[in-house]
């Protein structure tokens, strides 16, 4: 069975799931209607790469008119250092319960302690996969986003095993999180979603934090953190939502916070 045939088979499965559409044999990302110029397949066998980090690092010419899709087949992919996203690149797994990026990526620095990192990678997308960081040192982070507007959709991000655990860590960013489950547990400080001077938009997000002495579902550092939160479930053993100035708030399942549901435009 040739590699070309395997790729076509995988693409047919993607198309049949309604995630992409074709026009004159081109691939488009439906949410933004932008054509994908290049597709790289990561798979246990028969792909272009077997390692997700190597696949993304191989991309050197992505831009607005030269977009890349890195498609990751089913399986558990072990991660030993942060996988750094690039602008105009979509990283897509085979589903949250099918593709798992897992490792103990943990150091004394937050920026080097994530399974997936996005550094000024505007127009990057992470979708249809799970990440799990089992920690072991000071920080343990599932997804770290800094200085950009990365889109994260249909993703499960779990962090544990560090002193400071964060499912998703936003640092001076304006990311978009949709249909995301972010969980942190077991450390001294845990946050499902941690916003440091960041104003992400969260829709249908489940943010959970447990264990340790300070566990907060969504932790907003400084009043400059002004997340928009829509139809989300947020729970933390210490506090559900803490700090910041949410711009819009219509959230399900919240107890124990001082925030109020705002106007109907949040629904």
C-alpha cells in the first residue's frame, strides 16, 4: 500500500466527517474558508513523519497564501520538549479520544514546560487532539500561548505532576478556545485556564482545577485580563473564577464567585 494511497484514505475520512470541503481538489478550513496549500501527515507508519515536533519544524515557508496542515493520525505520541507552533499552520489530530500528545515536559520555567507552545504564532490552529503533561519539576503546562491569537478547538489539555500545573496558560495573548476541556491537578497551585495579562475568548469550555492549596478553574492575573466567557463550566476547589475583568459572562455551573451573568448578548 503506497504512502499516497494512505494519505488519500485519511483525507477521505476527514472529508466524510465534514471537517473539510473540496473545490477543484483543493482543501479548505471551513471556519475561515482558507485554502490549505500543503499537507503533512504524521503517523505511526506510512506518513511523512512519525514525530509531531519534527513535522512542524520542517515547515519554513508558511504564510497567509501558503498555509500548512499537519494531520496527526491516531495513537499516543510521546513528547520530550515543547512542540512549538508556527504562524499559518494548523495542527489537527484524529479526534480528542484518538490522538494524544503526552510527556513529562517540566522545568523551572513556564515557557519551556508545555507539551504545545505557541510563540507569536498568529493564525495558528490546534484542533482535534488531546495533550497530557505529567510534570515532574516546577511547572507542568498542557498548552502555552504567548503574544498571539492561536485558535484551540476540540482539545483536551491536562497538566499534573508539577508544583504549578496549568491546563492552558495564556501569556499576553488573545487566544480563542472553543469546545476545550482544560484540567490541572495535584500541585501547590493549579489552574484549568490561566490568563496572565490576557483576554481570550472561551466558548463551551470546561475548566477544572483540584488538589493542592490553591486550585482555581480560571485564574485571571491583573485587571488587564478580560476574558470573554460563553456557556462554560468552571470549577476549582479554591475558587471557580478569580481576578480579572470578564467582558462578557454567561456561564453554566458556576458557584462561589462574585461575578454576575451579564446581558443576553453573551448567550
